[in-house]
C-alpha cells in the first residue's frame, strides 16, 4: 500500500541561489536547481524520503510537463500523472545567503472540464490502492472552488482517509466535505472563519459542514496547532530555526499522512510534523529536508495540551 498525493496544479520548481537579492539590480545566479513541484508532489517527495512508497497524480502538459515527469522518475516516485494539451506552470524561488526566499508563482493553465473529469476518475482508481490520500495545493484556473470537494470524494473512494491542504474559498468547501485532516495556516484560518484567535478559528473550521476529523494549523514560528474531538494541542520548538520556509507546510502534510497511515494520535503526529517541517526549513530546496536535523529536532519539540 502507498500514499497517494493529488496535485491539482503541479509546477516545475526552479530555485535560484544568489548572494543577496536587490530589486532593480542585475544578479549573478550562483546555482540553479530544478525539481518537480506543486504541493502534492513536494509531499510525495518527503514521504518517499521517509521510506514509504508514494504515487502522484495531476495534469501535466507541454515541455515543462515532460521535464517535471522526468524528474519524478529520477526521484523514484510513481508517476500516475495525466497528459493533456496544455503547458505546465513554473514557480521560481530566489534564495539569498541570508536565507530570505522570494517566491514567484505562475497561475497555471486552464484545465477545462473534460481533463478535470479524467483526473477525478484517475484519482478514484488510484485511491483503491492507497492507505491515505492527500489533496494538496491550489486549484488551477477553470474549476470552481467547490471542485476540491469532488477531488476529495474521488480520493476517499472505498474509505481511504483524505488529508486536504488548500486555501481561499476551496478551503471552506473542503472543510464542509469532512476530510480526515484539514491543514490550513493561520492566515487561511482567519480568512475563512473571520476569527483572529487560532484555536477558536480551528475549532470553528472543524465544525463546518460534515466536519473534519482533525484540523492541524501552521502557526509560523509558533509551531503547529492540532484540534480534534478529543482535545487540542500545540507543538513548537523552543528556538525556531531560520532558513527557507518554502515547502515546510508540505512536510507537515507528509508527516500527517504518515501518522494517519500508522494510526498515531494527534500529539505524536504534531511532534513529528513540527520536527520534519523545521528540518525542511534548513534545506534550500522545497520538498527536501535535513535528515540529521529531523532526528535531532524531534527530541526538542514541546507538545502542550490547550485548555478549553
């Protein structure tokens, strides 16, 4: 069995390393790294690095899509991507020596109705062989926000637990559809619920519609917040790490997928997710993490129960 990740809007991630980024100036790029990307692909990369098989699906097209597909093969990730008549988007991440990251995201192609229907059918087929499914990332131009609920239904085909990481109106539709785990960040919590307090906002989000089994929110330097029917917990490092935060949220989702697969409780899942996220911040490339740092940091995560 495996972890299935669904990336509605995959991308080829390009990272430029520079000495110092100065807007309006010409820069000499010290190194260029190109990797398959999109949030679900980043999740799969981390899952695979943890020794668990991962399969990815989404819609690819054009020369950029072919480059991304070749990268999946190099990473040892099972490729179940569809090919359509479109051009896959790119993201550009500029990282300087201070660890400051500047991210440029292309919007992506309009997939159209028929390719989207084919993707949903592919997801339903793949979900039958998965221990857990992850729907992660933004929707491409074209599908309405409620389309995420359709992907969730396909991913949950046959009872497979589904984890969702998305934003904006799609986040509300995902919450109402009742995933196993919903993973917003603190800004997304505030946007969807209109509540400033993260704990109250997470509780409110978990109760929307059918209701998510758990909400795990990224709080930035303050760590993670997990809310379930059995209680609420936070997980944080005593001293936050400094580096490139791109992909840290995807590592949280990867850790949550592995925790759901293993049947771990929320406190243990938060501990692992916090350490894996921090280890990712120490890597300059999204979807990679420092394995030695992960082992070291896991012992330094402070998990606390939130009193109602």
